[in-house]
């Protein structure tokens, strides 16, 4: 790209604003041990923010059973 004199179009990354709320520290129950012997023994979750052209910022929340690797809950919500 440099030799051809072209550049990609970049956008600034979204940064969350600082919150005045205090964050409550939680105990790490799994301690990076994701092994299981049966279903419903350990679940993991995540929330991801997605910027869409039509709806603005949305979030995707999911929960996975670590044994079966199946997604148990998927929730998509517009802000």
C-alpha cells in the first residue's frame, strides 16, 4: 500500500467514559481451569458492544456451557 501511495480508511476506536460507580471486586472461581466432566458444571459469559449503522450501539450477551461448548443464551439489545 505504501509503494502504491494508498491508505486505508480508519476510524477512532470507541472508548467508554469513566464511571463514577465503584467496581465491586469478585473472586475468580475458575482460576483459568476450564476443564469439565459433565454438562452444566461450568458456564462462561461475555458481553460485546457492536456499533451498527442503522441502530447505533447495541450489545450482544452470551453464555456458554464449557463442557458441550454450546451457547445457552444469546441476547442482542439496542441501547
